[in-house]
């Protein structure tokens, strides 16, 4: 009988609003509605769009290691609402300014058992999705908060397809994306992208991940997901003192895939710039002593093949100066690379150079040529070794005029070494609370030295570049380097998957521009056409972009290289013109420093024709379109170097017929006349 009653009640719940008095708020355009309340002692929310459920009744709560859980005896006791609308400027970015307009609903829940304890949940409802976070107020009965699990549910109203990569496995965020029915998702990292049967596109992620553990999504059957926090060696996954707020749990919602690309929800949910004047943070393009190690032409470690020699560095600096690149990355100049450095066994020294590398001479030479060294801190995730050296390492770079540093954390997930409060080495995940704290310490230390950070094997991006604009880019997905290693290389659909998954989190240092893609290089080459390598500069946004290949490969292909020299890295506007997750995409961006527009189109392994109206171009202007397109015989596998480079005059009234080869792409520079 009881079971029957519960079933009936659930049906009522599912088919209408929450059964108990619930609080509601809508997006500014009225389309998205969120309802929050409590029933049978559970705190719940649900989301609908245009009258149709998107997230059905989903629970919110916590388990603690030091206190009874927030789960079954909760009642919603009060609520507040407010509206907000402001437009803010980005110091650098994919847009010049962003409108941050939302309606907010905060609901306070009280736990009825024992001594009273409270938490609240704040929902921000945007036209392009919803963010919500928990707030733990200052209160006598819950001061030290030790969270063993966050129990946030996401019950999708509709079945569909998901693009996701596994969480909780050794290779951090560097798996190929799975495309599966929602019902076959395992434990997923965010962002996770979903297309429902009805055609709605959703991205699940988080914003402003600060002093907390990363959220994974555990598939709990059907179309239901529950948050799982990345573990900690301490037991409790998060330890905090109230008052504090959790990161925002985010659901971006769009009618089409392209709409996800231009959603600014993640950035909007982050706090404004905390660093003040950041004019010292410069977007730039760079080359470097890098790909040559990945293809085993030279080594990071010392010996006859050592890549980071003074002489080789000068060669790259000359090349950068001649072709207009601001930066030269040099990896392997500091000691610690000899032996089994993965996982932090060797212990890097961040201020001592190998004998064949003169750091001062190299930075002086760069300066004389108007080029900036890009510094490198490979930590091998030995944080216990890195943190005590960090201050001196950044101070050294600052003294020498190095204003950006690439960091690295090569170690298996769960294998990052930290020193605990007792001085013992403990092993942590790359995305637990300790890692989250560490990355921010690095960014803050670097900021004090006016240095920008580009982290590899990083914590995932949750939009903190808004608050810390010196956090310019990061890796956090399979980058180009996998094409050097092979076994296997990234498949032709990989970059299109990235646009609709990883890139929704923020900029990625993918390192495009590999021209050595001759079929004879089978087993270790980019599975793209050369035109697609160019299109990546427009489609995979980052304020720092590498021209990753060897100088000699660019010199051998001067005409396609011209696009890499021309393409900007800082934009005033971005438009996603078309796209389907994992299949194809076309993105147009306007240069911040001129009236020129750029377009990049990518396809997966299938050839495609896309009709692209040029309506994004400014009215009343004529443009010289410099087109870099797949040649008639182009094919990533058999004929990757077939490219046609041509010019024609266009206006916004024209429609382009874009033909993409299998694994192909197209890049266009529209020069305003
Ligand atoms: C992995 C990084 O992704 C790569 O760019 C770097 O060269 C190596 N680690 C060595 O630090
Ligand atoms: Ca990497």
C-alpha cells in the first residue's frame, strides 16, 4: 500500500510542479523555469524550457564524515529573488564584452533533526542555461564541514546521445570522447554534452571551481546522474570552514549545437577580475623547442640529442623574429629530465640550467630580437618538490623578462605528490581539492610576478580566467602531441568533438599547425588535411596559439604558413555559424585589432558541403577573402597536403559554398577593404 502511495505521489511530482510549496523563477526571456522546494524531507529542483521538462525532480544534498547528512529531513524555509543585468569587458578573449543577465532564486533549507543546521542553494537562471551552488552559512552546529560526498542529481527528462570521457581513470582528461546513448555513459568528466531525442543540446559542467573538489558525473541508471567528487587522501573529499559556497553546477541549454559554443554562462558565473590592471597579460602566438622532442628528433634530457641548447634556442628565436611570433617556448633547459621523470621521481630543479644552455644569454638574445621566451615548469605532478621552489622560479623568470610560463603535471591521475601537514608525502588526484588549491596558488604567485600561466595536465577549466586573467590557457584534453606519439593518433572527428565538449570549458593550448602530415609518416601524424590544421586556429579558441611544427616544415610550405602568420589570437566577436557535435562546425571571429574577420570550418572523417551565408561580415564593406581550402583530391588519409589557396572579393550578401574533404577543413581571412 505504502509503495503504491509513493508511486502515485511520484507520478504527480513528475507530471506537475513540486508537491510541497515550491519556489519558482524564470530566465529573463521567460523560457527557462526553475522550481526549487522540499518534499518528504528532500531538497529538490527541476528545470523546464518552453513548458517542457529538461531536468525532472532531482535531489540536492550532502554526506559528511563528521556530521549527519543533509538528505532526508530538510525543509525549504525561506527564499529570496533578484535580477541582475550588466555588461563586462574582457581584457582578452573570444569577445570584447559579455552581457551577464540573469534572475536569481535562493532557497534556504533547514535540517529538522537534532540541533538546527541550514544551507541554501542559489540558482541563476540565464536565457542560455542554469547555474546553481550551495552556500554553507556561518552557524554554530556546522562549522567544520567535511564532505564525504555531494549528492546533486541531474535527472534528464529525455533520453538521447552523450559525448563524454571517463572520470576516475589514470589518463586524467586525455581520453577520446565517447559518443553513446545516455544510458551507456559510465562515470564522466565534465563538460559532458548531451543531445536529447527532441534535439535539445545540453552541456553539464561547473563554474568557479575554487577550494573544492572537481565534480564527476556518475551515471545512476536510466537518464539519471549523480555528482561524485574527486577523492582525497584525507578521506573527506572536501574540508572547509563555514561560511563558504561550492562551485556552480551548470547546465547550458540550446536548441542547436552552435548555441553551446557562444554561451558565456560559465564565465558569467565567475567573479570579476581580482588582479586589477592586467595589461601585462598579452595574447600571443609562439613557436618552440617542443615538437622535435615529441617526434624523438631531440630529447628533453641531457646528452648528444639535447634539444634545449643555447644554439638551438637562438635558431628558434631567429625564426620567431623573422616571422612575427612573440614567443619561443623552450622545454628541457632546466635539470631533472634525466631518468624516469614521469610521476616526479627525479625532482626537477626550476632554476638550474643544463650546462649547454645559458638562460641569461638566451633571454638577452630574445630581447634583442623583440621575442619573449615562454618559460616552462614541468613538475611531473610532484607538488611537494615544486611548491618550495615556486617563488624563486617565478622570480628568476620575471628578472629575465619572461612573462608567461607553461606548467606541466605529467603523472597518472591519483599519483600527484603533495606534502601533508605532518610533512609526509601523500598521493592525490589531479582534480581533487588539493590540486584545485595548488593551481590557484601557482596562478596567484605568477600574478605577483606579472607572469601568465598555461597549464598542461591541468585542473579542468571552470572559467577562472575571468577572475585571474593571467590564467590564459591550458591543456586538459588530448592535444596535438598524441599525433606525434601515435598508438593511436587522434581520429579525424577529434577536433570537432573538442569544439562541443572540452572547448565549452574555455581556451585550450591544443598546439595546431602540424604540416608534416605526409602519408609516409603513418602511425605518428595528424589525421587531418593541411587546410584543417589552419582552420584549428579559428575553431579551437586560445589567446595563446602555438605554431607547433618545426621551422623547416613551415619554410617548406610558405603559402599555407602565411595564414598562421596572419591569424590573430584576440577577438572582438565570435559567431558559431553551423555545427553538429562531433560531425562538423564553422566558426567566424572578428579580429580585435582590425576590421578583419576570420572563418574556420572543420569536418570529421566525412566529406561535406556547407552553405555559409556571409551575413556576419560588416554591412557596407567589401572584403578580400583569402581562402585556404581542401584541394579537389584532398583526403586526410591519402592526400592530406592537397590545398587550394585563392582570393576573391566578397560582401555580406554572398553565400559561400564550403567543400570539406574527409578529415578536412577550411580557413579564410576576410581583409576589410
Ligand atoms: C606534456 C605536455 O602536454 C607537453 O606539451 C610537454 O611537452 C610534456 N608534457 C613535457 O613537459
Ligand atoms: Ca599533455
